[in-house]
């Protein structure tokens, strides 16, 4: 199984001082960054795009960045995100006409590939492509907003996905995105996740270091 990683979602950061916020969360112990991109079409909200990622790279952000595309369509923006410094590009299967083509396009650019499944999306869509991706992200809220409540039925889906991964290739990472807090973190981990995408629980706190250390202390050593 892959390493446990804590991936702050910068959606809940203060955008007026984003560079500072990101460097702060990295020095507080973040393993990577989760970069939420929204288009007011695939999801009912707007956020940030490749120019912002490029600015963060120029500001000295060197950790891996997983770009979570909540946009439709996706193919036309892949090269821009790669040029801006994406390490992995994760997309929702419903947001592209052809899942396999989008996977190939991301790969062609030398980037990691992630698939993101909404709470109501079944695991069926993984069937023919699971061995072509690096990360499967299960949404534990409906995408579009930070600070939502974790949907408890996700735990069962995490367990099923973990079984699927272990049966095929246990180097595929299993990420969970949405509503993770101190109350459900253990259950998410015990169900089989190894990447924890956490937004408001980190950025709404006054001490990012304490919060990340506390989450990390809940992981097996
Ligand atoms: C929701 C985003 C998440 C979200 C996580 O659409 O994909 O990454 O910002 O934030 P919290 O932890 O606040 O749910
Ligand atoms: Zn996200």
C-alpha cells in the first residue's frame, strides 16, 4: 500500500494571501497540495485556474500538486495545467466524452492521472481504466464547495474501492475528498484511504502545524 499523505485543499485558504498561506501549510507539514478548479458549469461555483498554479510555482511552491478538475470539458486545459506545474491531474469521468482519451492525454504530458468519483457515481466506471490511473479519489461530499458535511455512506465505498485496488494493483492511491475532520479521520483511514484531502479543518484553524500534526498522529507509525 502507498504512503499516507495529507493533502490540504487550498479552496479554504485566504485567496488574498494565497502564496503565504500555501507556504505556511507546507512548512506546517503538508505532503502535497490539492488544487480545486471549478467552472460554474460542471459544479455551481468558480475558483482558480492554471495562471494561479503558475504563480504559486513561481512563488516557491515545490511540493507535488494534484489538480482536481471540476470543469467540463477537460481536455482543452490539460496542457495549460501541466505547463503551470501540475504533478497529477484528477478529473470526473462524467466531465469528458471519452475517459480513456483524457487519461492518455494527461499521460502524454508526463503527468500523473487521477479519477474522481462523486458520491452518487458507482465504481463500475473504473472497470476498464483502473489499471491506467495513479489515484482514485472518492468524493465524500458533492463537489463544488468546501466546508460541507462528510457523507457517512462513503466509508463503505472506500472499503469496496480498497478491495478493488488491492486485487489489481496496490500502488494505486486511494484519496478521499470532503468533510474530513478529527471525528471521521480514523474511520476514513481504517476503511482504506491513504491520501486525506482536507480543506476547512486545516485552513479554518489558527494553527496549521498543530492540526496537521494531530491528524498525522492518528496514522499508524
Ligand atoms: C469540494 C472540493 C474539496 C473541498 C475540501 O468540491 O473538491 O477539495 O474543498 O474541503 P473540506 O475539507 O472543507 O470539505
Ligand atoms: Zn477537491
